């Protein structure tokens, strides 16, 4: 679980989770919220979140769309609830 906690505590990944909490966004839409980092860097953060079960990814043609995977975040919540 510590791995997921570290993932969520990263400021960029935390902001990505906040951006997609209310619905699906394209990778380009997400990247526009981070003018100080490159699109490949944003893509790397998206990949990490997806690999650790915190995001769903759906392809629509050439677009990659992301949305929050609430079950993954719930597991982090349950871990923290113990404290």
C-alpha cells in the first residue's frame, strides 16, 4: 500500500486525480493543466496512475481518455482510515 500512497502524494498525480474525479478527460486536456511540464512527462504520470489501479484508460480513435478508478482510491482511503 505504501507504493500507492507515494503515488497519490505526488503533486502532479494528485492534481490529475482531482481533474478526472468528475468525469473522463482526454490526455491533451489533462496536459493543458500543466504548462510547466512536457506532455511526455504528463503521459508518464498517467501511465503510473493507470498501472497502479487509480485510473481507467479508454481509447477513442487516436485519443486516450482517462477517468478515476474509484476502487483504487478507496483502497488508499481504507488504508488511511486505520489511522
